[in-house]
């Protein structure tokens, strides 16, 4: 059975391991100070939220999400990071985390839940195709520094 709940203080080490796996997968170098700051934001309730999924009592996956306004609706939910430990994939962990975020989004009154992934992330996209709708958007990043 998969248990999904907000990240707790005692999850710091396991979260760090999973977050590092996520950042490595997307080839996004991250300093220890950045991990520490992210964990601080997740724990301080400053608008960034985190859930953990436990399988057999162990943290097997994490998700981060946030709410924001848009031009057309006062509240939408952005699922920012989703990662499942590779050895525990295909057991429903990612789906349970998405459902956990959806539950929070509904409770908050959000009118939309959305996320991004890389085009070549075939295993994640296989799940996303089953639980959501791909609407053809392409993302561009404009450098600010």
C-alpha cells in the first residue's frame, strides 16, 4: 500500500536523496546550499508544497507543487518536480503522488493542474498520457542572467 502525506522534518535525508536523483536525471547541477534552501521553503509553508509517497514504510517518491494565479482564473496548480526511486517504479508511486497533488488542488479551489516534462522522458510520458491530456505546448526558457 502506498501512503502519500506532506513531507515531514524526519524526511530530510530521504528527500535529499530523491531530490538529488531528480536533479541528476534532468542534468541540473545543484549546490548543497540550494538543497538546504529548497528544503527550508518546503518546510516553512511559504507557497511551495511537498508530498512524499511511502512504500513499505520507506520514502519512495516525492513531488513538489505550488499554486499561482493566472490571467483567466484566480488559482491554478503547477506540479513542479516529481521523482520516484528507480527501483520502485511501475508500482503506482508516481500516480499516487499526482493524485495527492490533485486532491490538494481541488481542496484549494484550483481550476487547473499542470506540469512539464522533457520530450524524451518516455517512461514518465507513458503514465502522463494515461492520467492527463497532452495539449501540444512547447516550453522556451529565456536567460535572465
